[in-house]
């Protein structure tokens, strides 16, 4: 099968860089991974591989739109199938490792990105605004529901970005057989999440293909084994020189018409001779590949693997702490301004409280003085009341005595009046009798 070779067409590299710049807001994939995806897409077209291009896990669609723009620029009738739940990632399990479980519980961190959830309507609108509606087929839903019934007959390039074990495994089980001979299968998360690594290793255990690495991306070309056996031993079908050629293609795309290109070419010539020597050594080392693979599997179950996982978790926590430190640093100036305003307000309130306290102390003094005056007035009033009571009692006694005297005088006066009236009464009676 043909090997991956770097694209040397300057116009293609210029268009690729332009597309990557335009689509950066719609993807979390690194620049290098996008360049690699663009080169693979161009390789599919240059080799005339049958079948469409498929991405499982598209988020906001950036990688799929990049492949679609390359297809459109070369007038290809191939389609790009975009599969995503548009509901975020499913819940990870123990098979996905401790970092995945920790990620699912850190919804407040900046790296959570709403659990990688994207709005279906926004993706559809972006696709239409880019003029790619006739090239892209958006299939919303969980992989186990949509992939089994998808009307994709042949696949020339399959990109899997499902993060977890179950998502990666179902993509391989349902779509691997549809990948044509020589077609490419790309894994975004092989070196990121344990679940993806485990699913890929289990699936390829009985296959002839072996993974190749480009930066943080793992991929293989279907029907092209990594090692080939001959009576002389195992021979690598791929050298480190091939990786360097792809890296050089990326450098050319990023630095078209740049003076550094000549320096890179000289470095390429020097590294070329070094890599040829390294390739010879690599052929000898490949004879021990299967033994090293078994040792690697044993190491995965050893305390060292546990330590590595703990170290990776620690790095994740340190990254989170650095992010939090940056956030706190950025808000430090505003916090200082806010504290200064609070100090000014506190000083103003302190002055007001001191003024009010002085007035209160004055009122307290006046209140104490009034209380003393009230006590003295009350004592004087009580003394005056006692005197008045005694005077009233005396006058009452005098009045009682006076009444007795008047009553006796009144009786004497009445007796005297009766005595004086008696002769006159008798005269009147005699006069009336005569």
C-alpha cells in the first residue's frame, strides 16, 4: 500500500492554512492535528480511494468542515458524514480511568467546556454559512443508535473523537468493516484518555494493522501492517523519515515564502542522513517488538502504571491550579480598587459613628442630670404632700369642731325663738277666739 507522503503543492498548503485559520473557532483540535487531517484528506483524493469521509464526535464541526472544504476545492463528489449526540459526552465508566471520572465531576473547571456539548442548530447554521450543506451530512444522536443504520457504504477516512471506551469501541465495531483497503482511521484521544487507548488496543489485537503516531494523533492505514516478516526477520514498513517528511510539509504550509525555509531544507538534509542510520537501527529493534508489547502490558498492571496515573492526575490538578492562579491574578487589580473604596467608605462611616457617639454621650449626660433633678423634685413634692395632708387633717378637725359649736348655738337660738314667740302666739290665738 502507498505510504503517507507530504503534500508539496504550495497552493494546496496555502488553502489549507487559510481553512484552518477560518475554522479554528469551531474546533478544539491543535493546529498540527488539523494539518495532518488535511494531508490525509488530500492523500485520499490523490490515491483515488473510494468511499466517503466520516467523523464521529464533531463538537462544533471544525474538523469535518475542513475535510469538506478540501473536497469542494478539488470538485470531489464525496460526502462528509458528521455523527454527534449534540448532548455532550456520555457518563464515563471505570474502563475510562481515574482522569475521565475526575473530568466528569469537575463541571466548574474551564476545561469542562459544558461536557463537550454543542448546539445542533448552530452547527447547521455554520455549515450553511460556509456553503457546505451539499457536502456535509449531519447525523444527530448517540453512536449506538445512528451508526448501525447510517447509509454509508464505503469509508475512505474515519476520524474517531469519542473520548471514552464505549464510544470508541462502538465506532470501530460498526464502521471498521466499511473502511476500504488503504483507507485511514484516525484517533484523536488515544494518547489522552485511557478508555480510548484500551478500546483501540483490544480491537486491533487480532488485526494486522498497527498504530502510527503523529504528534498527539494516533492512526493507521487499513491493510498496511506496521511490520513485515521475511526470512531475514521483521522489517519496518515505515521509517522515522516518513514522519519527518510529514512534519516538513506542515512547516512548509505554515512558512510559505519564508526565509526560514532554506534553513529547514538544510536541516532536513542533515537529519535525513541521521535518520537513515536510525532507521537501520530501528529495523534491528523491531525484532523485539512483540516481546516489548507484552512487557508493556505487564507494566500497565504494575505499581509503576499506578504511579504514572497518579502523576498524570497531579499534572491535571496543577494545570487547574495554574488556571485558577491566573484568574485570581487578573482580578487582583479590581480587588485592590474595591478594597480601597471599602476603606474610604469605612473611614467615612467611622467619622459619622464618632459624631453620633459624641451626641449620644451628651444626651446621656443630660439624661442623668434630669434624673437627679426629677429625684429632688419628687422628694420635695412628697414633703409638700405630707404637709398638705397634715394641714387638711387639722382643718378637718377645726371644721368638725366648728360644726359642733354651730349646731349647739343653733339649738339655743331655736329655743330662744320659741320662747320669744310663745306670748305672741297666745295673743293671736285669743284674738282669733274673740
